[in-house]
């Protein structure tokens, strides 16, 4: 890889000692940090602790604008934890402690003077299980705008709702029943409603935490199709358990793995980050190779 | 293959043979049946207990009575030229009833009644105008000068009390009355023959046997009275109503607020854990101890506040034993239960809803107000109503904080003295006359109906909201 | 490390095994076809044709199994590369078999014609060069040895040279029409052997891709090297 960035030699030097996995072919930092011009989000030495337990360590990576980046890896590798760092959702877990920096808009979102509420408006989130509010379809989409101080008139709010539902490819299906409960929709429609809700607040980045894992295959494909369309307006970071899904939708893929230390503590780390076609055909790192070919455990 | 190859052994079948299995299955089925029977028995015991309670109460609240009237209502009605078969005392108008009173009571009693409450807004019945003006101008004018006017029902009650003067000389329970009416009548008549001195001036001819529902409209409408035939539960119902209102106004906002803080805002810490544990402990504290708390703090320490003297000045109650004290005491009593049930309702709201709200850039309070509370509301209300239902039935703390055992005047506001239904029931059951047992049973029925209504409301709330969500 | 896809990997291994067998069979057929041509042995020529029918059968079987695996198992990474290589090798080795049949056909056409010892020797020589190439290609595939596979372009050069020189040899034979007919057919056989050498190089390219993920064109590489030398 000619376009990789060499990370400072100091990073991770002390962490090497607790690595116990065999690494016959060490690819170093090259395979982990991609050089991306003008990234939308950048993680620098990101780590998360839950109490005394270290969930993820030393994640340094950049996320491209108007790209879909997939985070994959085995259970417990910390990919969801990393995702939740980008809109400070980890703050909701009382014992969670985040180290390192997350740069968004030239600012460290973990700086003292940053209110997480401010971050979450610009970095929206779609969750694993569709979780519409127990309100009408219209209110589901309009609520985010209202609480964030949307200044427009009633008509403008309606336009916003229509636009968001349209972007989420749901408008045609719900335009005649905007006053019905969000729960009256099918699972796939509910998830698209949640996507509409997330983009109605006009974010830059949409985080998706296994957005299709609770859906049937057809609904899954619709969500994936939708992601391709949303890419033009938003940067998307998706966590998925489904390798094929990551392969289908993403531009870049980051593979996380998990180390188990002597006392059974599991710590996730970024193993390899690269263009999706490369990761799924010729990964640089043997751990990635083993994971995507099903030889792990 | 070498000689050292491990010998391959068939794994031994450790399961029973088919015949053994059938026998075993029978034994297992028998055990299952025994367990089931045991549980059914427990249910039967519970149902029997409940049934017995209802039986006793209803048995006492209805039945035959032997009654002696100073003046039979039929006679009175007939004097007005009305048909005693189709008309009752209640059909007479107010003027006729006042006339009856005038004829029956002494002028002294009449004046006292008038000073308690006037009969007409524009004219006086027993008192002369000059005298009335004089006493009303005095330093301590009686209530009649400022209070309202007796209506027809009030006068009717007075006529019953002063004119008809019913005296139940014997009463019988519902079931024996139905099964053996003759026996009861016989026993009363025999009692007249064997020991007439028990009945004073009454003669056998005056005795009338009547069916009496102790729980009737008069009972609900009338105030407390020392004569069981005339005593009613209106004062207690009003007292309980005021109490419940104050209890709800205090316990539900405070309890829900505390629960919202603990569930939605508090971060886990030693202090919060300690508070949580103590809320559970407080829910188990005997109610009489809350009475002690109310007495020490509300009645005594905060007397100026609870007696109302801070707001009303001289016109206030003489001490802190007011509805406000009682209501807040009951509120404190149910507070832990309200907090716990509200916490449960809030915890039952899926976390995904909070994450969705926060993920959109809402503050915690925006999320709680718009998404969490609406979903938790039916649960919170159900818990609150059930807790309030418990407060209605509480007796011990009210006795301690000084609910009046005998009071005839209706409460007029939070600073009135008061009595409550369970207090009234408790007081009646402790009196010697047998007829008080009957009206206590009637009062219990009223209380039960009230509680069932509240519980039904809670159920309706829960169903209505849970269907919507 | 636990293999989470034992079933798939067993099938994949079976597929590779079949490719090895096709390769072995094609390897044997080359020798038989050359022998048939040199010794004018029609029996051997028939055996070559029969063997090719077996290869065609195996080729179809491999193709069906391959399609099945793709449809049902969605291989990724090294598995995906192996699948790609197997498909390619299946086609290449089937054609190698076809080329052996072409040589056998030439042997049948040459039946009873007078031949030239010198040209026969050159054909023999080509056989001695091409068969080790195919062996090397298949062995490097089995051992996943990219370095060994990279030797193949160099091994192919003498084969090309002999093939190129074949024309001059034929012209030098003179004007006997029967001898010329024999020589023309034999030239075709040489051409077939040259193709087999190219196919071995193709397999080598696939082996390098399988191991490194880089798909190279050895011929161009060889050209580059030659360019840099001059």
C-alpha cells in the first residue's frame, strides 16, 4: 500500500507486551490507519474502559466524508463500543471511561467544554432494533427537529418530515397515514422511519449499529440500498455482524479483533483498515484472513 | 491396528426400561397431581376467607329489626291527609316538616337548633328577630348567624330524630331473619313478657317488626349521631375524601418526582444506593410509626402551618389535628410505595426509547418528558391509585395524629377537624350497643365499594393506556 | 483457532483435489501423445483421446461443484482467491488435455508417413521441457509456493525457441511431399506443446495471485525484464 500513513513510532509500543495472539506477518500500522484527505471523523488513540475492564484500546483511524465505513469483527471486539464513542453514547453508561481523542469538525468531542447533546445532533444514530417512539409517524420524524429548536413554520416542518421520509424511501408507503402510530409499520418500515428520524435533524454523520440484524432479508436489502443513496448526503459508519453486508454496502472496512489476557479480560483492537474490496479479497493481516474465511475462535 | 488400540465399548444405556419408565411416569404424574391439589387448596382457603368476610359484613348490614317509634311515620303522614301506603315522611315538603318540628320540640331545643343552623334564609322559626340580632352581634356569634340554611333533607333528619324518634330495641342478622322470621319475633315478644323492665316505658303494642337495610341513603347522607338508628357516615365520607385529595396532591407529585430522579437522572453511587435501600425499608415500616411522625412533626412542630393559624388567624382550628396533618401523614405513609411503583413503571420503559431520544440530540429532560413519562404514565397512575386505596383504609396513623372519633360537623377545608371512614368503623365497633355493629358493617360496605371503585379505575387506566401504546 | 466452516472447507479441499487429478491426468497425456507421435503408436493415441473424455467429464463436475459453492457459501478472502484460481485452472488444464489430444490427432495423421529423426528429437526435447513445467505449476500450487511459480516464465523460453526454430527445420527437409506432410503435422504438434507451456505459465500466474493477491502477467514481466537488460 503506497498511500498509507506511517504512524508515530511511539504509539502502542507499550501495549505490545499484552498481545498474545501470534502474528507471523506483522503488518504494523500500515494496515490500520488509512490516509484520508479531509476526514469527517478521526479517532486518535481511542480506548474505552468499563470500570476496571478495558473494552477497546488504541484505535486510530479516519473516516471519509460521504463514504460508508463498516466496522466488523467477532463478538466482544468492541466495534459497537467504538461506534458509540463517535456520538458520546458511551456517556450513558455510568462506568464507561473514554481515553484518546475523537476529532469531529476540528474539535475533540471529548474536550471538557463540549456538551454531548451538541455532538449527537450532528452525529445521528440508528440502533439495532427499530425503536420508533410510541407516537405518530409524523411526530416521530418531527420531534427531533422540534427539540433541536427548528425555527420553521408548521408548513416547513411538514416539508422537513416529507423530505426526511422521502430520503429514507418511506414516504410513498406512509404518506396517507402520517397520523398513525409508528408501531403500525412493519419492522423494516420502522427501521426506515428511524433512519428518517435520524436524518431529519440534518446530521453530518449517521452511525448505524447493526441496523438490519433484526430484519428479514428483503427489508435488509432495502436498508442497504437506502444506505447507498444516503451516502451522497451523509457519512455513514455501520457496525455489522454480517460480513456479506459489510462487503455489499461499505467503501472501507475496519476489522477489529479481541485479545484475551491471562485473567480472561477481553480487549478489542483495530487489526486492519482498508478498502472493502481489498479487505474481502486480499486482506493484509492473517487475523483478518482467518476471520473472513471463518477460521477463528 | 495394533494391540494397544483402545477397546471400543458400547456406552451403557443408563435409562430405565420401557416398563420401568411407565411406572416412573405414573409416580411423577401423581406427584404433579399432589402439588396441583395443594395449590388449589391454598386458593380455596383464600377464597373462603374473602367470602366469609363479605358474608359477615353483609349479614350484619341488613336484617330484621324490632322498632319502637314515639310517633309512627304513617300516623304523621296521615295527619296531613295523605295516604300512608303511598307516601312517606320524605315526601313532605320543608314547611310541613318544620311545622312538625315546631309541634314536637320544646322552644329551648328549637332555639338551639336554629342557632346551629337556620331553617329559612329570610325568617326565623323559634327565635325572635331582636334576640337573634343581639346574639349575632355578640362577641361569639353561633354558627347559625354566618352558616348556611337547613334544606329539606336536613329537616327531615331532624324530624326523624325529634318526632318519630325510632328506637331499635332488637335487631337480627340477614340470614337468620330470612330463615326464621318467626323465631326472632317470638324472642322479642318473649323478652317483653319475661323482663319488661329492659324496655322501659315501651309496650308490646308499640313494637313493629321491619326489614331494615342499615346501608341506605339516609345512612350515607346523615352525619354522625349517638343514636345508631340516626347515625350516618357523611362526615366520615367527606373527611376521607379530603384526606385522599391531600394525600394524592402530596404523595403523587413528590413520589413520582423522586422516582424520576432516581431512575432517570441519578448516577449509581453509594449515597443513591443507600437511599434506594431505605425507600424499600420505609415501605415496610408499620403505619402507626408514620402516625407518630405525623404527630411529632405535623401536629406539634408545624402546628401554625397545619392548624391554619398562619393563614386564617383566629378563625383557625384550635390545634394541628386537621385534615392537612392527616392527609400529609397518609401521604408520607404511601410515599415509598408510590416511589417504588413509579420506579418500576419507569424501569419498564425500554431503554431503546431513551437512547433514541438522546441519540437525536435531546436533553435528558426532553427525553424523559416526551418519550419516557408518557409510556410510564399508566403504570405510575396504577401504582399511585393502589397506594391511595391503601391510604383510605389506614386507621392507626389517623388515630395517632388525632382524627376525631365523634364529630358531627362536616369538614369544610384542609384546616377542619375531621374523621375518616375507618376511624368511624373502628369507633362504632368498639361501642356496646348491638345496633352499632350493624352500622359499622354498613360503613365497611361503603368503604369496600369505594376501594373497589378505585381499584377498578386503576385497572381501566392500565388497560386503556397499554392498548394505546 | 477453530475452523467455523469445516463443511465448506472440506468441499473446497475436494474441489482442489479434483483439480490436482485433472492436472496429473493432463501431465500423463502429454507424454502419451508425444510417444504416439514419435513411435507412430495408434494405441497410445486412442488412449489419449479416451483420457481426454475423462478430463472433460471431470471439468464439468468441477464446474458444477464450483457454482454450488459460490452460490451457497459466499467465500471470502483466501477462500475467494482459491475459488477464482480453481475456476481458472479448471479451464486451463482442460485445455491442456485438449492440446494433448491435438498432438494425438497429429500422430494419427502422421500414421505411416516417413519422419525426420532430427525433428522427432526436437519434439522429444520440447516434451522434456514442457512436462516439468506443468509439474512445477501444479506442485507450486499444491505447496502455495509463489517463488517456485515465478520460475515458470524462464522455463518457457527454450520451449518457445525450439518452436520458433521448427519452421527452419521443416524447410531444411527438402521436397519429399510425404515427408513434408509429416513435418507440417509435426509442426502443429510442436505448436500444441508450446501452448501447453504457456498454460503452465498461466497456472503459475494464478499461484502467485493465490499466495500474494497480486495478479501478474508473467509475459509482460518477462518483456519488462528483457527491456531493462538491453
